[in-house]
C-alpha cells in the first residue's frame, strides 16, 4: 500500500492502493475498478490497444498476468470509463 500527502499536507491511505507485480501474481483473482472519464482512454487501450511495455503503460501488467499466469482479471467500470 502506498500512502500519500493530500492538499492539506496530511498523510493518508484513502486514495489509492499500489501492489507489486509479484503480489498481483499471487492472487487467485483480480478485480480492477476504473471510474470516471479520465479512465476512458486507459480502459480502451487495455482492452483493445497494442501490447506495450509496462514501464510506459503500467496497467499492461494486468494483461500479462491474465495471459501468462492464467489468472482471472475482472474490470469494473462506469459508463464514463
């Protein structure tokens, strides 16, 4: 889990969780939540775009895990994404 400092300079964990590739590979199933218009392009590229290096496009790791580790990855979005 990665902490962050908000605009008021307070430390917290409530905005995001970051896991390593190894941690993701250890999971039986992965559920990804992507909400909002700002996620639309990323979701589109993940689902139908070309394969890219995960250092350029970190969400590519999910595609790799689904294929190579044969894990189920579920993507939940709203209409905006």
